[in-house]
C-alpha cells in the first residue's frame, strides 16, 4: 500500500499525471483549429465539429473494453500500450489527405487514447491508501486541465504559424518522448488482484453499477456537465473567429489558458469536500458554471476570458469530486466502475453538438447559453438529490448506532 507524500507516491502520481497530460494534449490539440479546418475544407460547423466529437465518442466506447479488461490482466500494461499507439495515431492524422481521412484518424486516435483514463484511477484505488488516493485524484484531474491547455495552445500556435499538418507532427513527436518517460516512472503494481475476464460477469457488473443510485447520479452529473463545458469552447472558437473579435488559431489556442481555473478547482476539490461533503461540492460547481455562462453573454473579450476561467473552475471542482466519488463508492469491479463514469463523460462531449447545434443556428451564442442552462439545471437537481439521499443514510446510521447501545 502506497501512502501519501512518500517517494513512491510522488513517483506514481507524477507518472499518472504525465500520462493524463499526454492523453489530453492529443485529444484537444485540434480544437482551436476548427475554424481553420472549416475554411480549408469548406465544411459546416457540425461536420468540422466531428473532429472533436468522433475522437471523444470512440474514446468513450473503448472504455467499456479497457475497464473490465484491466480488472483481469492488470492496468499498467494497458496504459503503456495505449499511449504508445496513440502517439502513432496522431502522426497518422498529420498525413490525412482530406477531412474524411482526418476523421478516420481521429477515430483511431480516440480508441487508443481510452486506455489510460479508463484505468488510471482504478490503479490508484488498488495501490494507494484512501488518503493518498484522495490527494492523487485531485492532482490527476489538474493534470487533465494542463494537458487540455497545452494541447490547445500547442495546436493553435503551430497550426497558425506552420499549418495543420505541422501541428499534428509536433503533438505526435512530443507524445513519443512523454511515453518513454511514463514507462520509466510508473512503478510495477503490487496490490492488484486479477479477476477472470468473463463477458457475462463484466456485463453483470456494469448493470450493477448502473443500478447503483450512488454511481448513476455521478455518471449523469459528469456526462451532462462535460456536454456543456467542452462544447462551449468549440462554439466559443466560432464566435471569437468572427467579427468583431476576428481571432486567429494562435489566439484561440491561448484562450484555453482559462483552463487554469480548472486546475485550481480540481486541486481544491478535496478540501471543499472535506468541509461541505461531495454532493454539495458538485452542486457548487454546477452553480458556478451557470453564473459563468451568464457572464459570457457580455460581448467584451476580457469578460469572456474571465467567464471561461470561472466556468473551468466550477466544472473541474465538480468533475474531480464526482470522479473520486465513483472510486470510493464502487464495491467491486472498480476498473469497470471508473471506466463507466468516463463513458458517460465522453459520450456527453460527443453528443453535445447534436443538442447545442440547433440552438447555435437559432440564436448564436445566447442560444448555446440557454441550452446549457437547461442541462445544468438537471445536474444541479441531481446533486441536490444525491445530497438528500446521503443525509437520509447518515441519519439512519446514527439511529442504528444509538439503538445498538440501548
């Protein structure tokens, strides 16, 4: 068992944070290039948006395999292999001859990228003490934000200066170097207990996770919040690429520095949970996101940047809490339970354009905000309901303990 703040904990946490950064660098590097790709290929915003949504969709579906498989064969090998293949898929995307072939490459990339996020938190659950895991999850989610920032800034700057192909080459080369460091840093698992991989058993475990109200609420909160959060950036790039802002890919990439608000939110999540409890922390994150969306309606670039920073803080405060909640509430098949959370998470991202596009065509950015508020009202209610259920359970336990002493 690895305890917090020990050399082994630092090394393992650093490895998983690095792996997380590599995943999200590769996943999100094309996002600031969407307006440029739209113009190059003369495509609609919906089709160009598939560059993002297909990768997240295939990543989500791959989690259904990686999670249960990791419970049977181990987690370290899956993480190492998936990062290696992802780097090669990114280099393949660089040489795609057209938009359709780029979409094919992004599908392959999404399948490869799913290996690490599917099992990283389950690896922590196996190897770390509860306190060590709580601290590591916050840092791991913070690394997600740093990877998202780094990928978008790198993709946007290189894309504007040297072109889309150079952007993918740079990301792929950086990933290969990072993979080598990850292989060296990640320690061998010592507490993993393999379970025979049986399809029927895995399906029963998945059904059990979905029937567990403690887990299902977190799945829905994570997926629906991400539907709003990640796609607000895609539509914001289209908004800011047009007059009166007229920002190019380099500046659109720098816009994602607002993710630093999410780095802070995820890092602070454990402290907030310790004071207010997990359901209340999730609800607080949702309220912050709703306020930030309202602020983004003001057509001033400085205000929009502040709004996106605030939104990132609220989203990652909620996401880190919900992700850690799943890791603690799953009684068996922890890898499958964590993977199922991410399935909902990335399905939300993939399906977001189908929900938001009609509102964008109807009213532009105000339409996107209205559609997002409807979704966030749902996740806010789910957080409130989860809190009420937890209060009832805690009250019942207090009553039972008192009766035992009568």
